[in-house]
């Protein structure tokens, strides 16, 4: 998987290693706190875009199921 800001957002190596660059475990309040704390280094436009994006639904539950299935069964 990839995104505009991360060419390799999710990857696997073989059947037993899964790498996730994003943080599906982050809650919206935690994400907001991180963005606000780093707004100076992120820049005002990108910080605002990040804050705005927090209003959209997340895929945390789906990604959580992927992780659980990968840990239980490996890649299939």
C-alpha cells in the first residue's frame, strides 16, 4: 500500500513479516494532539490539512482485522 506521503505504507516480507508505516492504533484525539504539537515543523497548511482529515472515517477497524488475520494465519 502507498499514499501521497509514503511510497511504502504497508508491506510484507514472505509469509511472516508485515510492516505498517501508518498508525492505525492512533485515535483521532491522539492524532490531533500530535499534529498540533508538531504544527511548526509540519507547516500551517499541512497541519490544517491533517486536522481536517481527522473528520473523515478511518479504516482502523479494517486494518486491525488485517493485522489480526496476518498474525493468526500469515499471508495467504
